[in-house]
C-alpha cells in the first residue's frame, strides 16, 4: 500500500472473495470452473496454486477467511439451498461443520480472536452474528429492519455496513457493547 504497487498474480481464472493469510504469504479464494463446480484454492504470493479443496458434490463455497495459517472458515451452500459455516483444515483437507444447516443465507465472514462474525437472514432480515469457535455458540449481535453486512473488527471495535434509504452507512460499536442474543438452533 505504501508504494502503491499493484501486481497481477493470476489470469484466466475465476476467483471470488479472496482473503490473505495472517502471515501475508498465502491467499485463499473460491474458484468456480466452467461446470460451476466450486473449490477452495490456496495460492502463494506469485499466484502459484498450493492447494485445492473441492466442495462436496453440488455444494458452493462462499466467503472463505483464514483462521490461522493452517485453517479457514467458509460458508457453504448445499444443493438443497441450505447453508452453514465450516472449518477447513488446510493441512488435512478436512471439513468440520460449525453450525447446523439452515435455509437462511450465511456469508460475509470475518475472523478475529476466535470469533467468526457473519451476516445471516436467520431472524428474517440480514443481521450480524458471532460464532465462538471454541464452543460453537452463536449470538445475534445486531437487529435492524434493512440489513447489516460486511462485519470487520479493528482492536475492540466492530465495524459494518448498514443499509439505509440513502445506500450503505458505516456503523461502529465497541465489541463489549455487542452482548447479543444467544441462538439455540443455528
């Protein structure tokens, strides 16, 4: 960013929602082939493919984010349109289900200090939720009629985009103020 250098590392590829590893040495992104099959690709800084993890038959990966150098969290849409959050072990290529499958959407994941923040329409409108990776508990942390998206954490502050009649508005709140409501079936 300082030098304003921009480097193209791939070509003729269909990559979506990339994330950079905590060390800055790897990139994870969703790859979709011409047959609409979804895979997670881990690339190095030059764009060389290090690892690919195909989605289960008919499933589609959405918004992968590194947890650490060896694992990631990803939303997955199943063939019946149900969705859930999953932890991917990048070394073993194993997939662990973190939340039950639900018909409401799940996405816009963000990982910080053992928590996964995400958007879901579980309560009827798009709101923010927090998943504790240690115990897999989920809390709804915003409630609004028009939608809350793209959570991000810096220090102890949660920032997100709230939809308004004039477009999106950036919102901020201290994490300690975001106590939330426990969700028992998500």
